């Protein structure tokens, strides 16, 4: 059975809801483990005022008994604490007659770069609030919660997923600087931007300060690394079973991400094959078949090759600007300035955490596709049998 999830809820509604289906029975799950991931998503230099309001916590509502999964769908909710100030504007019930217009918080001035105008045209809506509430990156709290469950499953199989920031504005790790797993794992929890180089990180923070001073926003890039995967996860059987395609779709689905790279994919386009492909070596004792380089990002022919999977997401600057861009009122058609909602100057650290969640969910889905199992023990046994087969190859 595939691992799949659905989210529901609006940015300023009562709560966010997540249903994740396909987890085997017997997986130990504690809400505190999910809450840790939710807290990581709210961190990062350049975040805005809402992060001071929301204290995200998961409320497990189904699929778990006495701290273990039952084999059915797992459901959870995340309360939006800010809903107290939006109870009229975002009430599921029609507003009382005579409600002041200001309390309804209608939006009619779409933001360039956001879903505002396209969504309003698509759904025939003249209050953009109906579009932006769901399109908001607040939805990603749901994904991080689902991803936390996928991480727990992968952890049971010896697989870990982490991220680090590589670019913010014009500040970037040098192209030849390849962060090792140990460097990424050593980044402290209170790191302002999760960059492995503190000097580069200081330059990134200066970029954010400058953008904030000029009432602008800033994008960047993050890399997600998955370690411990055996070879053969994914498939070249069909276009939509190829693991890099699935990962690209997952990371590209994150709000504001406009490009995805696997391994050194962009740089490889301008190199010769002899400079690109990772030569194969064999160690009869420890690593068996292995590579000394990983330009492919751990994936060849749509399948893992046993090396670390590395996926980079490129994030555009956020579309809500304190100094708004030119737009057109969707009701009057008059030229005006775009709406200003509460926003961040830069949310690259959060994007990396969300990227971890989407990569973990995608890999967990492909992992269960190969190894199956209605219980955690069955899945683990199937994995161990396969690893023994690979080592005897």
C-alpha cells in the first residue's frame, strides 16, 4: 500500500488537519516528536511576527493507541492560535447581519507572485481571502507533521533526513564546498539559518538585514540529505516511478520553490561525462559496491544507488512585501498597491525543514512500495532479507 497524506485547513482558520495513510502497525509515535519538527519549522533568521503567536503542537486524533500505530490512517490536528483574532473573518458559519466590513477582512488587491489573482479567476471569487488562506505557506505545518511520522518510520530502518541552507540572496556556500553528513548533523538546534559555514551564515544574515531595511523579501536554496538508504529504492519501470522525478515533484510543491536539483545536476549539464559519472568501487568487507564521489545525488536510473540522496530546492523571494508592488483591484479594476499580509523577510530555514518532510514522505512511500509490510516487524524483516541478498551479490 502506498504512503499518502492529505491536509486541510486555512491559514487563519480554527486548525489544520492531517491524515496519513499507509503506516505499518507497531510504529512508536509520540506527539512530542512531531512537536519538535513543528518547532524547527518556526525557527530561522528573518521570520515574521506570526512565529511569535503560533506555538504549534500536534493533537493526535486517530490511528494511534497507547503510543503505537494501529495500521489504519493516522489523523492529527494543529490548532491555529491566531484564530482568536480571526473568528469572524474565518468563521465556518455566515457572519451575523450588520458585521462591520473591517471584521470580514476581505482582500481585493492581489499580490504579484502569489496565488491571489490566478485563484480568484479560477474560482470566480472577488474576495481573494478565499484563495490566499489555503494557498498560504501556513499549510506546510501540516506537511511537517506528516513528515515527522515518515521520519519516525525511516529512523526505524536506519535512515535519517536532514537539511542545510546553501544560498540566501547573493550569499552562498562556494560551489566546491560540499557539506558532509557529519557537518550537517552537527548544526546546532538554535542555528539562525542552518548553514554549515558560520562565516557564510553571517553574510546570509547581512543579506536578510539589508532586505528587511529596504522593506523587501529574499529567497535562497536549501539542500536535503537522506542517509542510510539501500540501493534499489524507486524504479525505472515507468516515468512516474522514478525516484528523482517523485522527489522533484515533492520539493517543487513547496510554496515559493521554483526549481529543484538532484545531486550536482545543474553543474553536470556543462561538464563532460568523465567529470560527471561516479566511478564504481568494490570493498569485500565493509561497503561492498560504493562510490567515492556522489555527483548523481544518490540516484541513478530512477533508483537509489546506496549513496546519500541529495536534493536541492531553490526558493524565490516571498510575494508579500512591506513595500507592495503595483497591482489592480479585482472589483473596481483600478490600479493600486498589492495587499500587505503579515510575512517574513526570508523563510529559508523553514523551507529546508519542509523540504525534509517532503523528501521523507516521498522516500517512505517508495520504501514501503518495495518492502511492504502490515507491521513494523514485517517491514524490517523484509528489509534485512533484501540487504543480505545485496551483500551476497
